[in-house]
C-alpha cells in the first residue's frame, strides 16, 4: 500500500511468513501416510476374504480326498457350477479317482485269481504227499513223486509269473518294437 504522509511517500508492505507453508506440509504428509496405511489394510482384508471364498471349493475337495482310505473310498467329488479352472480340476480328479477305482478292482480280482491258482497245485501236492505216506510199491511211489514234482514245478512257474508282474509294476516297462512282416 503506498501513501503520502507529510509530503513523503510511504510504502507499507504486508508479508506472510514462509514457515506457514512448510508447517502445512507436515500434517498433510501424516494424513496421507495414515490414509495409505488404511487403504492397504482394507485391501488386504478384502483380498483375504475374496481368496478364501474362491478357494472354498478346493478346500472342500481336499477334505473329501483326505478322508479316503482303502476301506472307505473317495466319493465322487462335487463339481462346482461353471466352466472355470475349479470345475476342470474337479472333473479331472473325478476321472483320476474312477481310474484308481477300476485299477483297485482289477488288482483285487487278480489277487483272488492268483490265490485260487496257487491253491490248486498246493491241494494237489498235499494229496500226493499224503498218498506217499501210505504204504506203496516203489513203482507207485515213483509215479506219485513224479506227479508231485510236476505240481511243484507248476507252482514255481505261477510264483515266477507273480514276481515278474510285481517287478513290472515297480518299474516302467521298457518296450522294444520290431517291425514284423505278417505275410512271411
């Protein structure tokens, strides 16, 4: 403001201290940091809840599979509605479980058949040994011993076949292919 007093020109200056701007930045930064921390906490909470909701079907499948055992097979898994990755995962697991059920049924049938096949020669050998224990002529003993030996060889072949199958199950079989001319 300029004015003239007593013939002299006088200028009055009004100023604002610069410390006022610097002092306003401090609270602004503090409020900004606190707001950012609040937003991060809210986002973390929402994300945790959303991920928990999204993975609930996976946890349900995990519990179903965890409860399975040899005596209590896994039921068919619930397939979530939709066409997303969880649906595909549930369908894939159901396919795997079905293949495992078929494999287990085949294994059980094989074990039952193998037991029956092993029992037959053993029963025959038992009868032949009982016949040898009775008084027989040397010729009859020779005939019975030869039949018993044949049954023991049959039993040994069955056991060898079982051992071959067991070792094939433990390692991946190596197959070699050779072209064969069927006309020849």
